[in-house]
């Protein structure tokens, strides 16, 4: 009886892992397009400099009033209030470009699972990868 329970639990865990690892083909294509769009050296990977450049473009696109800061209303669909407060060090009007760049760097580091200092397509398909995409795509 115990072995049937263990086998059932193992099967459920394996199924859950397989289900969370699956990414629809359309979404996978979009993720890889983001890399291709921002890959300046054409190596099929996104390095930290390329991510920062993409983050700066996103900052500019998200800031329609051109006031040099992103208020929470401008980024509320991309980051949560706790993240906004954590990176809003100066506590003025909102996140400035330096604070936004710190957020991009932190999310890049979190998404870089293999530690090779580049982000590949499969790393962007993880939860941390989606969080990075939220701050580098517009």
C-alpha cells in the first residue's frame, strides 16, 4: 500500500513538473524573437549589456510624459508594488533610469540559471525569465 502511494505521488510530481516545464510554441517563438531583436552581436544569446540597452529602450517607451521617472501607474502591469518600493531608493516621484537599470540587472542575474552570463531562449521561458521580459520588452 505504501509503495502504491509513493508511486502515485511520484507520478503526480512528475506530471506537475512536466506541465510547468511546457511552454506553448507560440510563446516560445515570441521569447526567442525578443533575443533576436536585442542581440547586437548575433550570437543567439542576450548578455547583460544587451539587456541593459533593451531596458533603457523600455524605460523610454513606458515614460510617455518624459519626466525622467516611471511612476507606479506606468509600470504597474510589469512589476508589483513591493518591487517598485524596493528599487525606488531615492523615494522621489518614481523610478529613475538608474534604478530601472538596477532592476534589469537583478532580474537578469535571477534568470541566468546556468551562470554563464548570457540568457538563452530556454532561460527566458522560466518564471524568472518572464520577470526579466517584463522590464526589457515594450
